[in-house]
């Protein structure tokens, strides 16, 4: 096996998150950021999401697209948090991260520009920083680490989620 990578060190401060949010200029990137923070999803899982992944009855979102098989980057079913409920209720049927009605494959370029506009260029912020931040925050607040592990798509008892603890 390859050696274990360095722990993910880059998480947002509250001020940095506010600066990033204020720098977002496109609705599809706003949706992406809210979905990333509300689901703990990996960037690819977020851009793959469609309205068909939402189960209003159970109040959950399935991060695994229909017909796709699970792999080692597990895509869990997560609860719909109140902030996402308001967003999701107003989106048209189809992709949740869309530009002019079409699914967006990646928000890398637009997100990078938002990072620059927020004055965070060169600080190590990337799309994964959203995931690292929300997992770190959840680890601080959740009395049961297995709940965070499950929502993050990590195997229970694995060391992966603990790497996010700051």
C-alpha cells in the first residue's frame, strides 16, 4: 500500500468562509458550496447530484447516482439539513448544480476565481477545503464520531475521519 498522506490541514475560519460566500458570483457555485457544506460530499459527488437523489419522505439525499456502484470513495445517504431543504425546494427538476439548465461537471475554475476574489489565493484553499471544514466542525460538535464517519462516507472505526479533527 502507498504510504498514508499528510493530514488535511486547510480548513476555513468563519471570516474566510464569509469572504468566500460574499465572493460567489454564480448561482451554480452558490448551490455547490451549500451542497458541499450540507452533505459533507466530495466535489464529484456534489456535481453528480440531481433532484432524483432527494427523498423528501425520509428527508435524505443519496449521494450515489442511480445505477452507479459504490467504490472505496463511498457515497452515503445523508439527511437533508434545514438550509438545504430551503434551497432544494426551489430548484427545478434535474441537476442540482446547473448552469443555464445544464449539469456542471466541475466548478473548479469558478471556485478558484471566488477564492481569488475573497483574498484567499495562495492559502491552500480548494474545493475539498469545504469538506474538510464541515467534517472538522462536525467532529467538534458530535458526541458520536461514527455518525460523522457515516455521513462523510468513511468506514466506521477507520482512521480517516480522525484526520480531520483539529
